[in-house]
C-alpha cells in the first residue's frame, strides 16, 4: 500500500517553516498548543461571523475575501504576537475590527500578564494560495455551478500567479449523484517526492445540500 504524508509536514525545515514560534517546558507544552488552537479558532470564527453580514458582493470580493492563508503566532515573556496572512483584508481594515478581535482572543486565552499584538499582512499573490482557490471553488459549488467548470476556472486563476504546476482533486457526491467519486485536474509539473520543491497544499471541506465534498489542492511554486 502507498504511504501518504502531508506535503507541508514532509518539507518542514527545508522549504516549509513552522507557523508557531515559542518555547515551553515539556509539562507546559500541551497548554501552549491548546492556546494556539484557541487563538486560531477565535480568529476564524470572527471572520466567518462578520462575513455573513456582508454576503451580497461580487465574486472576487466575496468568495475569496477575508480568506486566511495561515496564522503565525510568536510568543515572548510578556507579549503574544499574532500575524494574520490574509488574501483580501477588507473586513479587518474596518475601524475597530482589530480592537474587537483582540478582546475576543483575550477572553478565550485569559492572558493577564501578556500583551496581545495583532498584525495583518496581505498576501501579495492571492491566487498562488491553495486555501483561496479552495474557497473560490466552494463558493462556486454552493451557487450550483458545475464542479468541472469551477475547477477549470480555479486553474485559470493561477495563470495570474507565477507557479509551475497545480493539481485540484475533489471527492464526494459530485453533481448530486448517489455514488461518491473523485475527479482530478492537473496542469504543469508537481514533483511531490522532491523535498527541495516548494509545494503548498490544503485540504478543504465543502458543505453542500448533497453532503460534504472534499477538495485537495497542490501548488508547485518553485524548486530551490
């Protein structure tokens, strides 16, 4: 049987870096890990809650807006720095949004002796990020667009970014069929077994009226 491994975990220390930077004693390590999870969940819940209030917008500003690619957490003795890498930070640029988010995180974390510092970084090439492409496909499928058409359109969006290859795989009850199946589309090179190849990856669930669909996207950026 083939042994599968996450492309990001496979490349940690070479082309992929950690998203959390802190040190803790072994007995306190699990607490720090749970704290990171609470911070990330709080940010994602805040984004989803506020996106529902502004759902009637254009496809580029709604399907891909406020999509978080990843969250970096840096912990020091008296400071927790949170860097949110986001595709189109329209919502978080509103007045008072950062302050409100900080209050929500402090309630979850209960960090009395630590200051919370949140920074927003806009992704330079949004359609180079698999998470944004997955959100785009999810938006299309929820609007009853054919899954093949949505996948091909997502591949076309990657032409705006400087990448060498992309692969999109979607599985589930495609088109409302009774039997689940998987469909795949690929363009360019995708050397998954080459560790020096910088590959970005995401696994994204999509809830539809027929059930949950799973989307996996691999993007080959460059080779070091």
